[in-house]
C-alpha cells in the first residue's frame, strides 16, 4: 500500500493552500515496517515546518502591505530572505524591504516589515530544548542528539553560546542579592495571611570538586528544597527542587535560594526548616533569609567529618562523642 501525506492551510477568507509533504510505500507488515521510520518522520516534520512558515509569513506580509494612516500600498524596495533555525529544521523567512508611505515623515525611507515580530534567528522552542538538555549532558552530546532525532541544525559551539546568553539574561532578571536581616517590605500580620502550606525543608551542604586539567579544587554548595504538603486537598504537592552554585564565584546565592523557595509557594508565615552541618559558608546563605525559619544541625555529617579527622590524625584527636540536640531558634531566624 501507498501513503501520501499532505498539509492544507485554510486562511481567514476560506481559501485553501495545499502542499505535498511525503509519499511512502509499505508492502509486508513487520516490526521494521510498522509506522514511520526515523528518516521519514524527520523529513515530514521538516517539510511541514517549511510550508507552515511560508504561509504564516505570506499572510503576515499581506496584512502589513498597506499604510495604517492613509491605506496606500507600500512599494517594494527589494526582496530577500533570512534564515531562522527552528526545532524542526532551518527555514527561510521572507524578509523584503519596502518604501515608507509619503504620509510618514518620521523614520528611515525604507523598512523591513518582518522587524515588527522577528527577534533573533533561533526559535524559542529550539532554545528551550537546547538549554534543558545542556543542563544534563555535554554540549556536543546535545548537538548529536538533536541531529539524530530531529531535523534540527545544531553544533556544540552554537549551543554553548545560546546557553550562556540565556544564563546572563536569567541573572539580570534575578535581581540584587538579599542582604542580611533585610526582608521584602513590611511583614503582613499573621492573622491577615492565608493558611500556609506544609513546612519547606531545605537541606544544604558543601563539598570540593576537582577543577578541569587538575588545576586545583573549588567548593560547590548544593541542596534540595522540599514542600511537605499543600493546604488545599486538590492541589498537587510540588516536586522538590535542587540548587547548586560555586561558593567563590556566585554573587547572589541568597537571592537564588530565596527565589527557588518562592517558586514553591513560600509565604511569610510558612515554616521553613534549614538543615546543614553548620559550616560558615552554608550558614551565611540561610541566615536571616526567612522570618519564620528554623535551623537544624545535621549531626550525622558533623560526626562523619569528625570521624575522618580523628582517623587521619589520631594523635591530635581529643574530641568527645557528640550528643545530638536541637538548636534553639531565634525570632529573627538565626540559630542560637
């Protein structure tokens, strides 16, 4: 049997535009011939994307062809296209240059109508996939995976630049670092606030990682934030979120941790429990971060650290066994 795939575009006026996408043939049914192959699916996605983009741009140019002030039709100064990378292949977008109407005195004599909506040459969908996958695997592997399963045009250097640009934009949107003993605005009275969700437990710890090319070590602070339950029975409990940063490099660790908890629905009257080994680096991040916080010492990590110290230097070890106890919490949120 034969299969022919076509795509149909119906504009607002009811006019149809058709395009042949793919034709394939199947003879004997087997696991190898069941459904579409990887090559066929990539070819179909690429051709459908080209047709959809072409019809979208043509319709948009037709809508912008007349002056909004007097209704006169813009005359063409020149043609041209611009390449745009999308998740389903690189496409050529019509990018003509038109002369301005005589009634428009401001601005240049010519303009490109696509500048009203075209922002960059990479689609947001492709940027999303690149950034998400690049957070899990190396840049080169992301490029190989994109080219393997999708008709996308990608290379590791381009992905690295895209991730770097996204990171810089997110850093600008993050805001200034939260100072010690400084809360956002005046605290709303407890009785005026809605009942909060369950406690948020934040576990935080640090460790040293070997730098590349064996050029020393650097300290990494990492942790996880977990919400116990939602007050409303119909609301799903949000997934736990992880965070991490390089202690000597990150300039906004407190702001980063605070915004992470805010994304989980943090309120001023909600209980927050910080668990750490009491080290100075991790203690500075959580101190005065939330007005209703408690700080617990993870005695297991402290005991393991002490045990390693004693085993490495038995002659200097005079420490007595540590008895676990709960630290007292100050009203300001610091540990007494």
